[in-house]
C-alpha cells in the first residue's frame, strides 16, 4: 500500500506482542486502533480518535497525525481544514498493541477540538449521591 | 439497573451533547465507551480500557474503576485479583461523549499493567526511514 513506508509487522503470539520489539498493531472489528493525542510539552490529553492501517502508515511516514473519521467514514489528515496540524514527536504503544499514544505539537491556533477548545476533554463529571450525573465546564472556547 | 445510583441521561442533539451539562455517554456498536486511566498526581497515562453502561454506573456509584473486559467478556473490577484497585478522583468526558478520562490513584503495588509495569505504555515506536517499525522499551517490569 505504501511503497517506501515504515511497515507494520504481522501479529505474533502473546509473548511476542507484549514483550517483542516489533510494532504489530491490533485493529478491532471495525479495523481501527485507538489513538490518544497528548501535548508533547505538558502531557495534557487533547483528543482520542481512531486510525485504520492506512492512517497509521501515513502517520509513521509523514510525522503528522492522520486518523480515520468514523463520523465521515474517511481518512482524516488532522488540521487540513483548521490548520491544527499535529506534528508527532513520539508514539507509545500498549501491552496488547491495541492502543497508541501520540505526543504531538499542534500548529495553527494550537487547539484540537472542533468546539474551539484546546482539549476535547473540557468537562468534568459531577456525581451527586443520586440522580443525573452532571458536567462542569473546565475550559471555555477561545474567543476568535 | 442500579436503584440508588447516579444516573446517565439520554442522548440529546449535537448541541446538547457538546455544550450541555448532563452526562449522556455514547456507547459504540459493541455497547462500550473508551476509558483512559491516568495517574491523578502526575497525569501519566496508565491504561486504556472500555466500559459498558453497568461498568460506568458502578464506577460512578463506588468511586472505584470498573471496566468491561473484552477478552474475558465480563465485568471487571480492576484490582480485585491484583490488589491494584483504582480510586477515581475525577472523570472528564470529551466533546461527543464517547470517551472518558479517569484520574486515579492505584492501590496495591501501584501498578496497572498485567506485565508488571506501572503503565501499559512501556514501549516507544521507532520509525526507521524504511522497513519494520520497531519498539524500544521505556519501562521494565518491577522485580517482585
């Protein structure tokens, strides 16, 4: 698919996946892997999205974050429209290789969320003793 | 299901989901929501797992992290076997409410990963110019 790209390796047994030194990502039933984008400087979680194999290969090849947009059903070069390109400095993978962390710096206005916030995680859950769980805003949209 | 519990609210329209003050989680086709557990003190990402509605309700009701184990197909009170109970101090939710961050402190030996590491993200992806993407270990198992 990607002639001059970094390649992904086929899945081995449990030991190879957990203690091996090859990237053998596990794509789920929808052929996606979860990706958590965090700020490379302060570690704040900015967004959680998904990648298919092509998005992961493009991310590895270009050093910029590509995702699979589940809502639009298409490959998504983050920032193409908004200018919020994510330059990827490091990628971490978890034990069973079904999740990635991307350490990124964000171009444009430095934001990540389409609502105008830096992070998509701008609300905290309040848990009363009983009744509906409420949300408290911890970040407001930046004024444009 | 949970008589004296904090309740979840039904999904509203896009504006209600993104700018509203009620927790209206979006469960995927497998009836799961992604949950990222981070250390409440230093913010390190410890693990990424999934919750079904019951796991989320139990987490809200008990203040300890419950997940749905996809591999075992059962409700999973994290730490029941290992002692690594996760006390939940804060929960954040993202814009479309299909992902949660749990800020936790971990009991027992303070670890999270079944491989004996603190975090499941103990390997960094190395990207050569071409060829198989390799992994570099950034955390080793603690000696027991």
